[in-house]
C-alpha cells in the first residue's frame, strides 16, 4: 500500500463507503480523504473513479461488487490498465494474490461471523499478505485487538455496523487505522 494511503487515513480515519452511485458526490464533498466504492458497473466505473481522483481523494473499488466484470484476473487487469483506481477491495484470495503480482494495492475483506471464520480469515491473510485488512462487522474492539497481533500487525480497517462516534472511537482505540462506513453523518465527525 502506498504511503499516500497512510497519510490520508492518518489525516482522517473515516473512509466514505459509497454503496450507491447517487451518494458519490456527497462523499466527494465530505472531509473524507478515501472512498471505498461498493457499487458500479462496466459503464459507470471509470467516471466514478475519475470524479474521486479529480477531487484529490483516493479510491479503492470492491471488485467483487462491480457489475459487468467477471471475477477473474483479466477483469482485474482491465480495471487497472484502463481505470486506474488506487487499489481494490475483495474477499477473494485468488484476486488478492494476483493483484499483488500486478502491483495493485489490496484490501482483503473478512467477514467474521464466529470463531471458525476468525481463524480461517487469519490463515487466509497470512497466505495472501494483503496491504490491509477490512474486518466486518467492524464494531468488535475485542476481536480487533485479538486479530491485530495474529496478522503480523497488518493495517486493519473496521467496516460494517459502525453506528455512531463511540463505535469509531472504540475501534480506533482497539488498533484499526481507519473506519469504513456508509453512514454519511459519520463522514463528518
């Protein structure tokens, strides 16, 4: 992950998670420095990326959620060469591994539902070595504290079910570097 990401998340740890294209302009107008794009398709993705970059913000696209693209290496290569996001978000181990070989910044998203998924997620991250990990749901400070040392202190981002400022503060205290949220009111705290 490039140093620009760390500078931006240090300046503002709140990451605007945009889950519908209509909210993109609001995210661009917010004080957030980074956008996680969780929606889009083959027709509007480049325009969305360009708008965010024109605002001097970084954009990471969740490739698993982009419509009209297959979930394979060729789609990843096309997106990188023609659209140039700052990086990708994915749950797919094979895409993390391939993106790393293509010099694409990667955030591996882990859904932690029970102790088995925590263990499986940690093993996956040890294998793939993404640039950062997004833990979902993100409002689990005790779990965050447990995962951080087991993942060789890779940067952690909390996302999902972040309800209020208290959740943000508790997650930051637990050791995350950023909070990904689609709750627009939290973009301004």
